């Protein structure tokens, strides 16, 4: 076979691999609808969405999801109220105030919050946060809407901060220099020039944070009280609530296959999927608009009516959140500039503003310190040789967690074996073999939708397709494939960015020397892109190791004395073991903290490696 034929075969093969993302999205939707549509036929879509009673196990079963939808939205809304100010303040501090050394410390610290597994957040909330709420506010129980929102706010902070910081950093330097040249100080420039210019990106960050909050399962399941009621009054933040994801996590493991309850839960999953797809699609549209306007030459000043940026800003100005933001901003500005009717000197206003921004960063760092400190201090005593190498005894109250450690590694290794070749091949096709066409846009849209799909939905898809339809049963292979599909978008995106960073001149030089496209990719493009690809793989390992929801129904058992002997055997896993210990096994305090600490150390170590690899790559680019 000649070189051109090899190029053609490889190109076609990569094309079919790239279609896998679209096929996966379609499969997820099809299998959820297949098992969920019957409940819509039985009671009607409108009654299913607006019914106020969710009681599948009652004498007269009721399947109204309105309390679940309201609970989800309330928890998400309060979480955003808490997270947005802290996140935007942190983003402004990192992008505009922090020096290079401070930024090199604070940014990875904020990113580490994203690396803490959701079940560890839930464990922290159940052990510490709910007790604090109960005592501080004199409530009979701390498991409430407020507890869920606080946890989700902490979990959303890294996402919002990262995207908002990128948006602020991408504001053209000329804007800042022009403002300073006109006599504005640093705070006036940030307030009146940089933040408004980055408002579109900040909006996208907030929408992505909303998607992160709505799709979370384990943390809210463990701290919200899980009562399927609408708070009365609606602003009672101490009321227990139940979310869509929490309902799936609680009830799916005990439902009879093929029953109305079973189909109702898949109906809940369909509602959840379309809510998150709508939110993430909105964020994707905004981000694409921003990237499109940044990639164009500016025939007119940014924001001029008729230009893409101007049309985008005009559209944003017509939205209620934008008007509310501007009104609140003006009120804050008036209070800051003229309290008690007296003008405040610009330097004083700047000091006050920067103090509040610095305080937001300190709050985030304190939260990180409290979570890590609580788990490390209480869990260090459990780290004995017997604990790390033994099997669980007495329902996990004694013995060790060695099968759970090995099972977690098996799951992660198999997931990486599934996702890494598919992800790299898809990214190579999108970057090297195509131009911007409807098909490539469709593939990228499918990847984005996969990235925004809640982990519990992947779990239900794995349960319906792999465990039941393909008859894999609850097994290691089913968990590996499910986790592999979940981390696939991360590998695709990070590999794409790594390939884009390779100068086009290297490709042209290779072609000029007579190399084919595939020879150029294999010998010229991939070697320098390898560190970026490796970073994506490491981040994917960290995410897979900390996930509970995708493996609850596909792969894991709570306790096993033996390691799996084949891919068809179920396994133990650290996240699920911690979840059951925390929620179902009294008298296992030491084991809980020890398991949480081992899981935390495993995942954070992986994320630290990714941060160090990224930092080394950045230094290599500068040199």
C-alpha cells in the first residue's frame, strides 16, 4: 500500500471514530427515552412535570416532579448567589491584582477545589456543615436547602472563576492602557472598562456554573434532607428539599425493573438531561460568539452597532440578568463613591474595592483549608498498614480498604483505555483533517453536550444499555466503559488545544520535505503536543477516580474480601465505599475519615501532577 493510500485509510478511520461522539449522545437520549417515554404516555407530560406529589411507593403512587424541579432550581439559584460574587472577585484578583508569584499559588489552589471528589464534599457537608447550620441557626436538622446550596457554591467556584478569569485576561491590553492614560485609576479601569468588556465571558462562566450545580448528585443527596416537598414559605432556606439528581441516586438502586416507578425515574433523567443540555448549549453559544468576535479583524470599534460584538452586547443588554447586574452595579458604585452624601476619594474607593476582592479570594482559600484540614486531621490516624492493605470487616467498621483502592485503579485504568485512543483520534481528525463545516460543528457540539451531561445520567445510560440491554450485569467492564464515555470530552478538548498550540509552520516545513499528512502528524505534530495530551489524560484520571454516580448502578459493591478475577465481576471503589460508610454505617467514624483522606490524596495528587505538567509546558513555550 502506497503512502497516499495509507493517508486515505487513516483519514477515513479517524472520521468514523470522530462520529462516535455524536453516536454516544444519540444513544444516551434514545435509551433514556426508551425507558422513560412510557411514564409520559401513562400520566401525560404536563401532569408529570407539574404534579406536586412525588410518592412512587404510596398506596396510590404519584409521579409529580414539580417538587423535584423546584428543589433543583432553588438549590442551584442560592448556590449561584453565593458563588458568583466570590468567583468573580477571585477572577478579578487573579487576572488584575495578583503578581506572578501570588498567581502561581492562588490559581492552582482554586483549581484544587475542582479536584475534590463530590462524595468528599458530601462527606464534609454531612459531618461538619449540617451540624454547623443546626447549631448556628437553632434548627432541628441541618440537612436543608441551605446546606446543599453552600456545598454546590463551593463546587461551582472553580468553574466560574476559571472561565471568568480567562474572559478578563482576554480583554485587549489597549483597553486598560487607554483607560489609565485618560487618568482612571486601576479600580476605575477594572470596574468601568475591563469587567464590562468581559461581561459576555463572565455570563458564560455563570451559566457553566449553573450547569455544574444542576448536574451534581452525591453532595446534594447527602445534605439536602431529600424530602420531596416545595418549601413553605418558598424562601425557607432551612427546609429540606429533594433534587432531580438526588432522586435518581436514592431510588434507582431499589426499583423493580419495568415497573412504573422504574419508567418514572428514567422520565426524571430525561427532564434533567434536557435542562442541563439547554443550559450548556446556551453557554456554548455565548462562548462561540465570543471566540468568533475575538478571531475577527475589527472593522469598527468593539461594541459598535452592527458589528458582531455590538450585536452580541445589544442582545445581552436586553436580558433581565444584564439589566439587574447593571442596576446593582450602579447602586454599589453610588454607595462606594458617595456614602452619606460625601464623595470618596478614588484611592479610598480603590482600597475598599481591592480589599473586598482580596477578601473573596481569602474566603475561597479558607474554605479549601477547612475542608482539607478537617479530613487530614481526622483521617491521618486511620492510615495504618492494615488499613491500606487489608479487606473490610464488620460492614467496614474495621479492617482495610485495599480492595477499594485496587478496584478504583482498575476502573480508572479501563476508562482511560477506552477514552484515550478515541479522544486523541477524534481531536486529530477535528484539527488536522477538517475545516469548519456543519459536520465538524456537529461533532464539537456533541462533545460539548457530552461534557455537560450530568454524571448520574451517564450512570443511568450505562445501567440501561450495558448492564441490562447488553447483559453485562453489574461488572467492572460496564463501569469502565461508562467512566470512559464520561471522560471522553475532556480528553478530546485538551488534545485539541494541544494540537492547536503547534505552529502551522512546522506542518508546512514537513510537507515541503515530502512527508504525507499522517507522517507529519505522527512525527512532527504529536511529539511536541504530547505534554498537553498528557495533561488531559491526567485530569481525566482524577475525575474518573473521584466519581460515584456513574458506577453506582454499573460496577460497584459496598464490600468484598477479594479482588475481581475477571471483567465481569463487580468491584469495590473508594467513592462508593465512602458514600455507604457515611450514610448507612454508624460507628465507623475513623474508617470514614481514613477512606476520605485516601481518596482525597489519590485525586489531588493526580491534579497536582497535571498542574506541574502544565506549568512546565508553559515555561517551555516561553523559552
